[in-house]
C-alpha cells in the first residue's frame, strides 16, 4: 500500500468518477484504475461496486475511505510541521475560498501576508463550496472562507460578516431612481444570473422562491464580474452581494435595497479542529478577522 494509491482512492470517492479523479490527480484514467486495483489487491477486499454505472463504496471501501482520509491528513500535517522548523519562513498556508468571495477578499489580505511572512508558501484554491469543504475534510486546507450553510463537521467556524443582497440595474433603467424596490416590481424584467454551480446563485434562487418570484433569466455567467459588465451594457438586471460593489469600477450601475427584511448570505472563516496551524496561517486568520469581522 502506497500513499499515492490512497490519494487516488480518496479522489475517486470524492469525485464519484475514475475520469474526474484522474483529472484532479493529473494522471491518466488507465493509470488510476491500475493503482486502484493494486490497492484492492494489497488489502484483499473489493473497495467499489458498480451499480447502474455508478461507483459505490463497499463496506470495506467505506472503512478504507475513512482511514485513508486520516492517514493523508496526518501526512500533510507532518510535512507542514517539518517545513515550519525554520521559524523565519512562517511555514505553509493553504486557503480555500469561494469564487464569489476571492476577488474581493484576497486582494485585501494576501499583500499583508506576503509583507509579514515573505518566505511563507501560500496555496489558494478558488473553487465551489462542495470542493473546498471536502478538501478541508481531507486535511488539504488550513483555512476556509465560506458561506453558510455547509457541512461543519470537524471544523471550527467563526462568523465574519453578513453580505447583503441588492438589486443591480443600469443607470438608465426606470428603477434606478428608487431607494427601495419590492421583488414583485422586477416581474418580467430580464435577469443576468450566476451559474447554478455557485452556492450564491442557489441562495438568491431560494430567496426568490420564498417570495414566490421566478426571475426571467436572459444570461447566466460564471463570474460576478461578467454579470456586472452585462448590466453596464444594459442587457438586464441582477441581484448581487454587497461585497462586489465597487463605486469606482461600477460606472453605470445603480444598487437598490430590497423591500422587507434584507436578504443576505453569512460569510464565515473556518479551520479544521485539532489541525496544526503555521505562524503564517495564524497571521492570515487574524488579519482576515481584523479586516472583515463585524462587531
């Protein structure tokens, strides 16, 4: 049994696919299949069953998955502790953050980290919620900057701020003159929305559902910056979080409060319980809280 076999096995479980696991691990699909076969030979048990084309863990596979996660976490922690023996380096910092937060949080925090720990090794994973939460569970990340709700198992979670939602319209839109707008007033208007893969898109969708409102989607984009650019071109309107508002860069966009209780998402900072945190990671956590945590 080898560590790389455990890593491949865990990736197969997490992605649910040999092909996706191979892509994540940067090897070929035949190679990862071969390594899985060798792992099964070494433990003497079949780890997966194929049910209607899906890979499903056997009982032995479930036990192996839980133990493999622990082994990989311990190995990563040992590597970090050894690399941090040089106290001047600050060690390693691995950060997981949502794509709808990264462009607005990292430029305000990473420069300070680089200034105070210039020799620290920093890794950033900007991925969807499910991916970075799973990575934290595998011990691959020190810090998560996330949005509730998510699986908080074995994580220490601290609130940072409430990110309110606003209606964003072009300055020439009749709604642009309003201070507050009800969701019903947006009926039949063309919306520019984020792709459903983002948890922000699902949260806005849930807010609309609770208000018995169905936005008429004209465009779907993968980034908030693209949504804003399309609004500036007067292609439609959207509902956007406060953190992405930039008065200097948002020429032509007007942001309007939604009537009633202000919808928002809860942004948090999470760290793995009982995980070794390098000096540089401790500094980053402290600085993020200083910059963003609400009283």
